[in-house]
C-alpha cells in the first residue's frame, strides 16, 4: 500500500475489470492508514507513560534519600544537644541548642520557627517533660515545611467538634440557669409552709 506503485496495479482493475474496485481500494487504503496512525500513537503513548513512570520512581528515590539524610542530620544534632548523655533533651538542653546561630538558620530553612524554645519543646514533648530521640527526629520531620491541607483539615474538623460540644454545654447551662431562676421566683408559700400547716403536720 505504501510502496507507491499500488495505483498502477489498481488502475487496471478499475478501468479494465470493474469500477466497483475503486470503492474497495478506497476503503482498504483508509483502514490501513488509520491502523498505522493508531499504532504510531500507541507507541508514542507507551514511551510517554514509561518516561513518566521513570520520573516518578526517580522522584520517590530522591525524596527517600532526602528524608534519610534529614533524619541522620537530626540524630547527629540530638547527640550534640544531649550534653548530659541520658538520651533525652530537657528544656535547658534544647534552649542551649537553639542558641547556636547555625542551628537556628538550618531550622529556619526547614520552615521551623525556633525563636520560641518553650513552644517548640511543647510541640515535641509527649507530656512527660522530656524529649526522646524519636520524638525529636519525628517531630522535627513532621513540623518541616509549610502547613499542608492534610494537616489543616483535621484541625478544622476537631475545631468544629469542639464548637458543637461547646454549644451543647451552653444549652445545658442555660437550661439549668432557667430552672434555678424558676425556683428563685417561687412564692414563699410554695417554698416555706405556713405556721398553721406546720402545726397541723406536728399534730399528725
């Protein structure tokens, strides 16, 4: 079909045999060209998908390397900050570590505000008053970078739940206050029996 000599062969059939052969060859050539175009498009698409897959794998590897390198640097920083050698950081050790300009600059590049030692300590601590190695490494890794949507959505959801509980609590308090007000406005006769009533109860 694509050799270039097919018109010479088909013209004899069309002119000498039957003109209906023209319609046959038109359909045949159209299908062949369409099929070839589809094959070429499929090959290009396959190559594009393979390249995208390789790019994704490269991105995953690079991100894994960066995370591993960051955790190693954080472990080294923890060892330097743990001057007591007990495997934990207290407020004073963290404050001394954050007093170094290089440490503050490095944390700033990670997107972590190190200006408030107490706030950072509370973010890293699980409530026992000490920062373990895992708490320090995982906490800094989690705090790294700007706030993401997946971090903000749970916060917004929890705020809505707290607001709902506050509304229920407020309604209960208003109901209790209304009942207390009704008891306060009750007549003295309802609250304190009269003298004859008390005498009658005493005789009974």
